C-alpha cells in the first residue's frame, strides 16, 4: 500500500534548486554580480548558420524555356513567310507563281516588278465577291482567312 505524499510537495521533483535562484535561467551571473555589457547572455552556437542556397534548376524548367523559344522562332518564321503572300498585295504590285500547275494553291507571292519571277501585275483588289472581267484579267480569290478578297491580275513581263 502506498501513502499519499504530503501536501505542498512534488513527489516527482528530483532535487530542489537553492533558495532564491531561478532553476530555468541560463547564463545568469552569480548573485551580486552583473553581466558585462555588449556580450551575449547565452553561450554562442558552435557553428555559424549557413545561408540558404539557390535552388537548382531542373530539366523541366530548361525544357519549358526551350519550348517557348522554339514557339517564338516558329512564329517569327511564319510571319516572315507570310509577308509576301497574296493577301498583302496592293494594286500595282507584281506577283510570281510558285506552283503554276495547281488551280487551288498557286502560291502567289509579291515580288519586285523588275524581277524575272514577275508573271502578273495586280490591276484590282476587291473585298466583295463581284469578280473580275474575265476577258481582261486572270482572277485569284482567297476565302476562309481573316479577310476574303479577289485579285484581278494581268499578265506581266519585265521590260
């Protein structure tokens, strides 16, 4: 049988601190003395903290960058290739035919009128579907793009 502990005492206490001292204080000077100014109260850490390192870039990040660069290059090439297409032609421009055997995709391209490639000259450019006078002009119509148009072309030979 066990007997209850006396009131006011902790049965689990392993030792009592001396009277007048805080058992949880660390680095306190003995009573009656003061700590020197400018020095830490706690003991110094055995090593200095290491600054965080910059995270390394993974292969996925490099792949993402490469995809963006390739897309920009592709867009630039597409833009450069489409600058001389038939949709940019104006009245007075000369045109060459890249694929003369095709009735659906002749690959018309704006060229300099002094060029040996110049085969046709743009006489009219229409945004409606009225068509061209077939007795005077060859007709090229483009639909389904951002703007539908018809070019009325006359044969051209460099002089």
